[in-house]
């Protein structure tokens, strides 16, 4: 299906709109709904509730304008909002199963609620998925009056919600939740022993808020359910000590793109001496070779306050796509432990992976999928390819009057910073509020320090204080405000001119609205557009300016062809237009690289996904039937005598439980084998093999006979039990539930897998 979508996208590209669609036909539905406004306004609340769930025969293949009109009237009465044409058009597109692009401040929250209410009144079960708990709670609470007036039940789920709370909310018509919470509930349900232990989310309809962030930026980040595992913190600490005195250029080399680091011969000698003369390339020391490679990666490449924070004695990752702390995320392959050792922190337990699911696999479970964001069209081709989801723009309610100044590209980062300081100082002198978008926590703090030296006291919003995000962003439109932000830019929170209550609005409008200043360009044009979109909301005045340099990390990581060397005459002769074009080229390369990583990761997960579905069907069959008892009796007739002495019901219950636990244990072991395969599969390319084909072949071979091995473990457990054990349900020591479980999201590993790193170092060694 994805291959077909790629062909469709290629054909669409020829006519200039890959993955997009027009909502022109839905305009007629909106027109009819608006024409009914005067009539509907005379209805009683009871009539509105009844009419909102009625569907005309002619509307079976589309949206019923009459029901839409009644829901819009319910929104006016319950929330005090006059629903405008563009919001109704957006709601129609969501109901029809599309992704919509609505600019910041155009009312996406209300648009999504109207669509959810319409679908719920029509009998659908709706999940409104967001990027975090804050937005889920805020929007569910904010829109609750609309749902209540229509007789639609609504609730929200947070990370702290109990199992009972989750089960209760999932039984409601509309559920607001962070997408990760739904994914974790799927994983936990997968290990439930009885129906009563499940919370059972229903995968009927999903409306995804900030769809580009959820479905594209986070799509392939695996959500993980882990169990306790023996901790081996000593190795990570040993590795950290072995590399702590190494010097760049002498003991190790960092590649030009800053993404990989390798030992030199002198570096390897020093590390081996520090380890007591250990030969890292002997077979018995392969694990220590990986440990010291990870320690070097952590020391040389991962930067505190750029890639991660240290807070409350723990490592917290910073999301590259959103600039905020990536809650519950960690690096894989022992890299997380290596960073903890580098910072002198307690090494957290890695755990054993019990099961995983990607956000893309989770989203594709829904029968009907739609989404909304201010920057959807830019990833329309991706949404079509990976989700079969077409996208389109919704017109602004009021015309855009924001002034976007041409970008300025300097030769060095120092020139960029000086220009940004001067621009902020100039605008701030007038009292016009300024929002500055930076690339990292470190950069935001450097800029703040430079501004304070000029007696400007900015509010700094970055991953270090993202708990104050909503409050800081809501005040960014006040007179004289200067706000410095990493990429988060307060998604989901409007910047209101004149402050939260708009008390000083007219003065800010007269000054030109909110001024946005961008420091550098992000790896995606969408992120640049999101920052610009903070200004000029709902027809407000505003302005944007961008300052970059040819030394920016974007150009270093994705250097375009014919980039003149620093200090060369050719570089000095570059025109402003050419400089900007070089950065645009690097952005396109970064976007293409991300898309290819997405395709590659998705392809690698297909064999695992198929195997997981097989195991889940088998597990469901075991839980719902007596197949476990039947298989044991068939495979071991010699056990018929001891089994017959156990009451039938007790025997069936015990064998069912043993089979479920054996199924879980065997699947966990299989996942471990597959991870080991994938860690080294790229080495197959050295032999001229295609790594993806090789992985799928090996994964299928490893899975062959899985069910037989699982039931063999059941038989082994039964043979180790006495009749009294079977009667009382006392399990043998060979089968144990995890003593503790927890969930986290694996961050994309920016440094490659462990085996590839070891291979690079081995290549340099030889």
C-alpha cells in the first residue's frame, strides 16, 4: 500500500500538489449549514441534542449540513463562540477523514471538537490525540460544555491516571489523550491475564492534533514496555573513566558532520592501558569494546543543554523536533547509561523489553484517521505515503497582514548573534513585543546573557523550564515583552496581543503586533513556518525576520554542493540570494534524509509487526479458550494420571495462566534476538547483501517453530509441578512475572547502532 502511495505521490508531484486535496466540494455543505443558522437558533436545547444525532438519507456518503448546523449552535450556546465558515469547513474535512492545515489562532481546538461531537453523535467512538498531557486535559476541559450539551460523554487520560480511571474514560464517547498514553495502554493490555485487567481502548476514529508532530516527527519512535533486568552499572562507569582523559585530534576523531566519532590508534592504546592491558578486539572482550565506544560517543558527541539536561539527578532528553524535554524517553543500546556515567549519575536500570509498538503502527489501528496542524501541507506527501491520509489547507478567516522580511545569511555564527541582539534591541526600544526562536537550550541562554548586558531582561523558555511554557507564551504579546524560546514556541497556546486579557491590545497593534526573530533555520521548513506562525494570528499585524550563517549546524550536517570554504574569495562573493539558497538546499536534504529514515525504519518493523499480530492472536485464543489444556494433554499422554487428580476447572485455569506467561516470555526472548540481529545487520552490506532483505529472512527463520517452542516451555513447566501445585496454581520458578514494569519511548539513536559503531572502530584499528 505504501508503494502505491509513493507512485501516486510521484504522479501528483507532476501536477504540483503531491498528497494534497481540495475541500471545495465541502463548501456547499458549509453553505447549507450556515443558511440554517437563523432557524436553528430558535430551537430548544433538547431539539438541538436530538437533531445533532439525526442523519438525512442524502448525507450517508458525506456530512449532513443540518446536523452540523445544530452542533455549531450548541457550541455558540455552551462555549460562547460564534463558529465561522472556515471552522465548519475544517470540521467537515476532519469528519470526511482528511488532514487539515489551519494557521495558528484559527481555532483548531473548536474545529476538532465539532468534528468529534458530530462523529460521536453518529455512533462513532472518537479519540482526540495530542502531543502531551497538558493539551489533552486543557482541551477536554475547555470543550466539555459542548459535549455535555449534546449528550456526548467525554474524558481525558494523563500519565498519572489509574487503571480504573483509564478504563472508565475509554468507555466514553470522546477521549482526549496524549498519543503515547494510548500506546502504553495497548502494551499493558497485551500482558493482561484477564479482561478485568485491561483498559481496552477502542480503535474506531482518531483526530490527531498537531498531526505533523505526532504522525511524522514521532511516528517511528518505539513506545516500550520494559521489565526489570539485572543491572550492570559497573561496565558503564568503567567505560566513562577509560575515556575521560582522551583528547580530540590525538585520541579520537570526530567526522565532519559531527555525527560519528572514532578512536585513533593512540586512543585505543590509552584505553586498553586504562583497562589493565585489555585487548579490546579479542572475542571475549566484545562487550567491553561496545561499552568504551558508547562512552566515547557520550563524551564527545552528546552535549549537555543541547541534546540533554541533567535535572533532579537524572538525564532528560531534549526533543530535536520540538526543543522540549522528551518525557519518558531514553537512548537505546546502553548509550543512556553511558551518558549517566559521564555525568556522574546513578545508572538507571535498562530493563528487558517486553514489547514495543511504534506510533505509526498505533495510528494505523484506527478505522478512521484524520488530523490537524498549522503545518500539514508541507508533509502531505508523507501523510499519503505512510497513512493513506490526504491533506489540504483551510483558508484563513481573516487575511494575513504579517510582514515577512527577507532572510539574512552571514558568514559566521558570531555575526548572526550580533545581528539578532541588535534587532531585538531596536524593536524592544519601541515597546513592541518580541519572540526569538533559537536552535538549542545553550544558544537561548547565550542570547539571554547578551541581552541582559544591554539591560534587556528576557523571559527564557526552553527545555529547562518547559513546565512554565503556557504561562510564558501567553504573556509574550504584552508591551515590552522579550521572550526567547527553543523550537517549542508554545504549540497549542495562543500569543494574544496586549496580554491574556487583551487589555493593551490597541497599543500593541499600533506598534506592529508581535515581532518574531529566528536565529538560524531548523532542519525542517515546517519548524520555521511554525515559528513565523506565532505572529499575525487572526488577521493581527506582525513581522518576522530570520538571521542565519554559513557556519550553522544545518549546513555542516547537510552540506550542499559547491559550498565555498570559509575565508575564501568565492565565499565572500556569494550574493544574499545564493546564501539563502544554500540553506534552503540543506533543509531539503535534511527533510529527504528524515523521510528515508522513516521508510527504512518502517520497512525493518514489518516482519516484527506481522509476528506480533500472530502472537497476539495466539495469546487471545489461549485466554478465551481451553486450548492450553488440550495441547498439554495431546503432547504429553504420560501426564494424564497426575493431571486427572486435579479438579478440571483448577487445572484449566492453571494451564491457561502458564501458557499466557510462557507466551509472553517467549515473545520477549524473540524480541531480544531480533534486536541483536538488527544491531549487526548493516554489516551484511559489506558482503554485498541488502540489509533489509537479510533481516527479514533471518527474522522469519528465527520465528519458525515459535509456537512449538512456546508450548514446549509450557510442558516443561507442567512437568516441574506437583499435582498440589497444579491444584493451587503455584507456578514453577522457571516462570515469573516481571517484578516491576515501566514505559518509555526510545529516542531515535543519532549515533547509529552498537554493532555499526564497533565496526567503524574495528576498521580504523585494522
